[in-house]
């Protein structure tokens, strides 16, 4: 079929009702020959349709995205989950009704896994002691496969959704898959089945599972994560949940879970193990996908039996329809190289491809990175790793050794701290940015070209010798002529510079002379992710007002007011940093709250191990209270982990004082 170019607008839809049965009576060919073709041709006229309010559940708006739509494969039997092979770039698809795996090469189908493959029979005793013999595990026929995923080596994992489903890993050998083994998971007993599976580029394994209790016929859903070292986590669990296939960005930073029964979608940040956003009352949502720019796609089943492909904006909570009137969609897959989206049309037996012809504006911030930035602003959470611009400065001060991972070797000479650990004891805000005069203002003599600053204890005060001292503020401005204005600290004698080697008690007036700076975090000035910092009396007289943006490094501003009252405007742009370090050289590390993480699991034979970190509750969005879980017939082992000690075990006050003194003393020469 030739590709058709369409400009998608919202189709007229009605609100799906809970428990309604979709109309499956329409002929298979009707979708291709009739409704959609008319919709595609009509949409070429760029007609704007009015979005229909889905009975108050959500807003469905028209989309101005120009798309192409074509069919790339036909004659499949119940196509479901799909994945792109990391080596050959071909699309692999599950044929659920035929119990096999196929790949698409130039629109032709090649059977990859069908029957008579080998399953390793080296299984632990407990796998054979649960009413399942070796024949059950080593059956050389797939049983209702539903999804597939590839690790970076090309090995393929297949999730079975049949009665007592298996998770099988097929070994990649000479572009063939002839042998496999059972992947042992913490959820392998009872009437369980697997729903979806995926990998990130570091080979972390994500999967969703389902268990239907025979006595109640109520589903129990779970979402699991296996780290590269084999440790398992439970990211979500719900006695009444039905999770769709997990969605992960390529780097493994974000996890998206759709609960079809609860009609909601949740965005998680993996390293911090917290939900950065959620939307509820999305009636009819069935599965999701993620584009490289962070755009979230989802498919919805409508009351009339048709399906819609939409984008979800979690910030505005608005849905934009790309395509309406689709037949049933069995799975979604995005090619990470091209952003092409594939839909398996389960009843038609086709694979459709959707391409975005007018991509978003360049330099737009990644949608989920921006959501994470706003979440970190809201809760003043530091990124998991030190940004390089600040890490070098802290290292040079010599009081602590900044490290990026708890597993790194701790230094015997210095205090070795991760950034979150450091921020727990000494909150801070820091930035480094290039500066250009505002183009709409008159030329400036000797303009500023770069700034750097750090606020220790922002919005807070230190109490010393009966005197309340403002937060510690270090500021540096480099001018075009090479002149540098920076924070200077005076001791008791106005002509005496602060000695970084002095004891805290030997310089009683030095800290009182610290200039004042603060961040307007919890105020209207911090709207839309902006971080506003005010420096009073910085340098030689002028005041600085700085506006930086945690989501978009190009949206910074600075206002400088001189002694003569003249105000000069500048534009600021922060420098690039690793995504794990915040994305660019702006660091907000106030660490004011503690968010509970996911639940660590035993590898087996337990269903899971609930680790109780008193008094933190379980951070499972769809879980029931523990007392209610224990009342059900599930095997749960109560084990108590040592509570996380928020205060550092060594003498906090002394090392904080020493770090502040050293930072202030070395700022003129050891700034970043």
C-alpha cells in the first residue's frame, strides 16, 4: 500500500463507558477501503474539528501534526508486541494466534521462532516443586506469546501470556534463534502470565505481569525491573490492576506504566524511583509508546469499537488525536533511529507505520526531561550525579570527595559523598553560564561574558556568636576585558582578607560580612521552572538579579544594577552536562524531602519480599495497604531493612564549617 500523507484532526468520539463491549462486527477490509481513507483525504484540507469532551474524563483536541500512514506487512495471525532488532534494524513481531515470532524484511514475513526450539532444562529444584514438571518449562512451542524485547547483544526475550506463562530468552546466533532458557523471576507461581517486556540500552529488563485469582477472577498486576546485576525491584503493584507493556526511553531514565483497569498513566524516573507525573480518568487507554523527544503516545479504545492514536501532554493534561477510526491495536513500537511508529492491527493482521512529517521545533527541551526538571524544582531534589562544573570545585576545596555512585570506593582520607548525601547536610544552588548583552538594549562598555555562582544554605541563615548570618553566596563575573568581579570576604579588620585555614571561632566577623543571596523557590517568581537568584552587594557595589531555567538552558536572563542606578540586561545560557547530572550547568540541591523508592524483591521462590523501612510506607501507586495485602492468600515475607540515616554519621557541623571557610577562601582562585 502506498503511503498516504495526512494532517490529523480530532474525530468525533463519545466517552467510553466502563464495562461496555466494543462493536467487533465491522468487516476487516472496511478500515482500509472506507472510513480511514475518507478521513485521510478529508484531513488533507486541514479542516479543524472541535475536540469532544470525553464526559469530563479528559480533553481530546485536534492535532496539527502532518503524518504519513502506510501498511508495511499483512497476513499476520494476531500481531501483538513488536521490537526493533539492535543489529539489523528489522522489525520483529509476535503472532499471538499462531504462537510464533516473525520479522519483516522489505514487507516480506520471515518466521523466526515457530516450534521445535530448544529450552535449557537446567532448572532449580524449586521450579519443579510448584506443580509444574520439566516438560512444562521445556515445551518447544510458544504459549500465547504477547511481547518481545532485545538486549544490546541481540538476544530476544519473549513474554508468554498463556496459563502459567514463561519468560523465555532466545540466544542470538548467526541471525537465528534456536535455543532458549527460562528467565527466573520473582513472579512465577499461581495463575500468572506475562504481559509486556522491554530493555533499555544498558540491558535493564522491565516487565509487566498479571495474575488472575481463580476464586475471585480478579486480576493482580505488577511491574518489575531487573538490574544488570540481577537485583529485582517492584515498581508498581495492584490487586485490581492490569498493566500494559512497560515503556522505557532508550537511556533507561524514564519508565511509563499504563493501568488499563484504573485508566491512568504514570511517568517514573528510574534512578530516583519516584513518579514525576500521572494522569487519571483516561477511559479506554490501552497502551503507550515514547518518541525520542519525550512525546508520549497512547492508543485508546472508543465506545464504538474504533481505536485512536493520541499524544499525551502531562503538563497541560491535554490529549491531541493523531489518527482516529483505527481497528484494534495489539501493540506499539517506536524505531529509536527514525522515530517511526509501528502499530500491530491485531484483527486485521497488518502492521501499520506512522511517520511524523513536521517534527517539533529544534532545540525544544525533551518533554520528560522537562517534566523531571519541574519535579525537581517542586521538591528541590538534586540530580543523582555531580555536574562536572561543580564537582571539580568541591574536589579542589579538599574537604569532601564527590562521587557519583554509592558503590564507588570510599576515600580513607576524605569524606566521600554522593550529591544527594552532600545536599542533605549542606543544601546549595550553583550555576555556570555564558553571558551576552540583551540585543534590544544599547551597547555596554566592557560587558560580562560569563558568570558562576554558588549559594550554600539558600533561603536559610546560620547562627554564629549570637548573630544571624545570611546564606553563603559566592559570585564571579568575567568581563570582556578579562576583569573579574567576585565575592570578597572581610574579617574583623576591614583590610584583612578571610584566611581559608582559619578556625571558625577565629574569624567571628568574617561570616557576618558574607553578602546576601537567596533563591525565590516557593514564590510566584519561580513559575514554569525558573530559578530566580538575587545577589545583594556582589562584587564592587552592583546588585545582580539572575533568572535561570531548569528545563531550557537558553532561557536565562540577568539584570545588573550599578551604583549609579543604571540597569543592564543580559541573556544567559548554561553549559551542557550529562543528563544524570541535571542536563546543564544549573544545580538545585536543596534535598528538603525524602521520597520512598520501589520495593526490592527476593529472586525466588518468594512472590516478593516487602522491605519495611519504618516509618516509610510502600511507594507502590496501585497497592493496597499492607494489612489488607497480608489478609489475602499471597506469600509475603516481612523483613526489616535498616532505616536510612539522613544525618551523616560523622561530625556534620565541623565539616560544613570547614567546607564553607575553604570555599570562601579559595573562591577567587579555585572558582569553577
